[in-house]
């Protein structure tokens, strides 16, 4: 069942951001997404794998910190979170 979630989110992500005229940076959370982005030669600036099934704030805080820092340092103009619910 989780495979469909992964496939659909990756399909959405590629559909939305391949249309951008400017370069897009990606932070991948999970092995499957990371592998697909790398195979598609996307600019993956970081990847976070091996998170527990129910991650705590301390498990994911580095992800948020990296995204916020990229924005505050002017390296990116926008930050999008793409996730399944």
C-alpha cells in the first residue's frame, strides 16, 4: 500500500516542478524518493533516510532547519513541502 503513496507523490512532484523555468533544489526524505530524484538528475542538496516509522521532532528538525536556512540565506526564493497525508 505504501508504494502507491510514494509513486503518486513523486509523480505530482515531477509534474509540478519540472515546469519551473528556474533551477529547483530538492531535499529528499526517504530512500525511494531520493533514488528517483537522482535517477532523474534532479539537484538533491540533502537526503534524510532511515527515519523511524513515527518520527519525533528531533528526528525531523534537521530537515526543517535546512529548508529554512536555504530560504533565510537567500539561496532559494520559495520553499514547498510535498508530503502524503
